[in-house]
């Protein structure tokens, strides 16, 4: 057995003791203590000697680095610290995201440092809990690492905070600084505030994260913490904390997220009896969020930055899909269904061989065993076949949905700014898919470009990827594009389709224009006749304008709904399915 293998066995033997530092009931899978290059690559370890992942509740250790840093005898401290990330701070990916969001709010122009600052914060909390409550000598780890030299104000404050929390002699962890100088007084004062924040918010680490970040902001603005981050690289155990994870609720600003007081003005830190709303740093925006509890959309760009900061970012398409799906989810309702004259009921008719690749639930196990006690897939496995007999109740089939959205230059890019039109489209499309319908999405900015899904789709990702795309061309939805779908050869026996077009007043110019000898009016009229499921125009338009054109729309068989502002579109999308089609479901 090699020396590293022997050391691995010793570290694994301390795992139960490390778990007991938190509770005798704590259970986590054994740590992945890596010795070989293959093991390191599998765990995706880079600069840090330890890492954790919240998605699969993993703890991984680079044993070669442990030896290189002289930490062989500190198995209990290192393992207990990593367990602390799982059971205390942040505990799960949702709370980690909330911490990162608060830290970002407290670091204007330095938002990219949020993962670094949040890691400092969580380590302070975890190490203080272990040192005071479990009797683990966490200070010995920092002494062994030999990182006392002051290279940066943030790093010095971090180490000095431990000295204050644990009553250690000045200079035992952080290099001595002359506290009689203005700079030294500032550093000492900030370290004392940091220690108070740790104690005041040990049971509310999400809110405390904003205070801690506000305390460090002034230092981060002057030197960007390059030296501290360089030192922190070997301790950055949360680098892959959110890899492969998904978090709901991030598309909206959390209640109190803007409450990022500087600790010097926080009565819970200073002990002053000043109401938080009356402190100079509590902005009206912050006070409004805390008082009303109102949530506002975060915005897709910030949402993507937040996913990147927690390590859950995948690609631009996935971010947009997740953002608008989350925004639409509270409004989803079952999509309308149209009653067919009569339903059919399955009628058992006979047996046939069940082939591998068919759904396993189709296997008739009784008949299979009757045929042969030895079950051989594709040979002795049987499935029952069914015919249909008329039923007494009418059948209900969902209307398919055609969603046409104006994606001209007047509409913002939904991947950069929050788009109410796309949220409304997502509400309609996802409701339709939930009910079993097929959806076709068409984005059009004519004259210019039009893109669409290949056909009427059942796959939500295909629909949402197209829906969250952007053109930025032309002036309105190209109404002539309806002919691309509802052409002369449109099959009359296919399921009925409801046609919904979201656009503005510029569409009237397209309706009056002729292409290939046909006006937009005639193409739109023929489209809903062939679709057989009705049609709706949603116009961003004052109801009193274009009265003659709107009357013609209705005469041609279209419903017309006006919205004065794009914010009204989501309410329309929700009401559309409820008011028009719920009656048809009964």
C-alpha cells in the first residue's frame, strides 16, 4: 500500500467523527478522496484541495494537495468543514442562490466577486460553529497553511475576524497591523464589525450575507481583491457547488433581497434601537420590498448571471427557456378542449408478441406466464391488443395552438430584457402542451425575417427555444405568413387549431398589402376557416383607434383583444384559456 493509500484510509476512518461534529444523526455518503489523476479528473478538481457539490451531496478531497499543504493531521477539521456546507451554510442550492443574489446586490460594479465573497461568509460561519460548539481546532488549519502575510485588506480582515471570534492573540493568524494609523484603524474596525455580523446572523445567514458584502465593498472597490482571491484559490471548495443543478424561484427578486445595510448602520449588529427603515442606507426601494413583500421580475440577463455565479449555468438557450418557463408557471391553466361527438372505449380483442423496445407496461404478464414459465423477451412475452367501441360520453380533444408573435424592432430582445409578450406566449404554449395539444410558434418581423418551429410540436424545449428567440426586423407580424401553415392543401381531417396573433397597429398595413395577388385580409380569413378552431388578434392598441379595421377583423371571424401596455398581456393569456374554453371542458 502506498503512502497516499494509507493516508486515504486514515482520513476515511475520521469521516464518522466529522459527521458527529454536527450531529450524531447526520448522514452523508463517504467522501471521494482522490489519489490518482483519473480520480481527480472524474471529480473535476482543479486548484482547491477540497470541494463540495450540492446536487449529488458530494465531498471530494485532493490528497496530494493535502500532503503538499501540510494538512495530513487535520482530517477532522477539513472533513467537518466540508460537511458544514451541506448541513449548515448554504445547505442547499436554493439558499446558496439566495445568498449569491444578496451579495450581488451589495456589490455594485463588483458583482463578479459574489461567489468569492459568499464563500468567505459561509466559511466564517462554518468554522466559527465548529470551533465553538464542536471543539475543532480550525485555527490550526490556517496556521498550517501559512497564509498570515497581509497581501490584501479583504484577506487580512477575514483572518483577523477569526482572531476576534475565538479570542486569539493578535497576529496569531493575521499579520500584525499598526492600529494607530488611519488605515490600521479602518481595518481593525471592519474586522470587529465582521465578527459581530457572524454572531448576529449565524441563524439567518441569507440576510447576513448582504451585510457582510456591504462591509467589504469599499475594499473591493479599491483593489478588486486580486491578492485575496489568489490566496483563496486553494480554499475555494464551492467552485463546483451548483454544477448540474436547477433552482426554481430565481426569476423574481426575493423579498428583502435589496436589504443590504452596512453593518455599522444595522441595529442588530450595533445594538442601537434605530428602526431599520429609518437608517440612511435603507433606500426607499429596499424599504418597499421589505414592507410590501412585492416581487418583481429579475430580468433574464441578471438571471443568467446569477445561474453562472452559483455554477448552474449551461447555455444561453437553456437560460432563456428556464427563465420564461418559471415566469409562466404560476399562470398555467389547462388548455381548452373541444368536445367530439362521441368518445370510444378500448375493447380487448386478442394477443400478440410483445417486442423489446415497446413500453414495458404493455406486457400481459399473466398470459406470458401461461404461455411459458420461462420469460424470454420478444419470444414468450405477450401483449393484449385492443379495438375501439363507441362510448356514451362525448370525447374531449384539445385544440392545437398557433402562436404568432410580433418580433419587430419595436419589441425588445427577450434574452436581455423581460418580455411580457414572451411570458404570455409561454403561458399559452405550455398550457396547451400540458393538455396534450400541439403548438406551433411563429416569430415574425416583416418586412424582414420570420422563423417558426418545424410544425406543430409536442416538445416543450423546442417550442420554448423558438419562442425566446429574437429577430428585431421589420414593423409587425407578417400576416401573409399564415399562408405558410394554412395553405390550400391544409388537411381537413387534422385536429382543429386556434390561431392567436400578438402584434400592434402596424399589422393593418400588412393586412391591406397584396402578395401574389392576395391581400392579407383574405389570407387571415381563410386561415381561421381552415384551422376550424377560431382566431384571436391581441393588439397593443387604443380601443378607440382603427375602429373600422377592428370591425372588419371581427366580421371575418376573428376575436380582437386590446392591450394598452405589454404588461397586460400576461393577464390576457391567463384569462384567455379560462374565460373562453373552461365551459367547453364541462
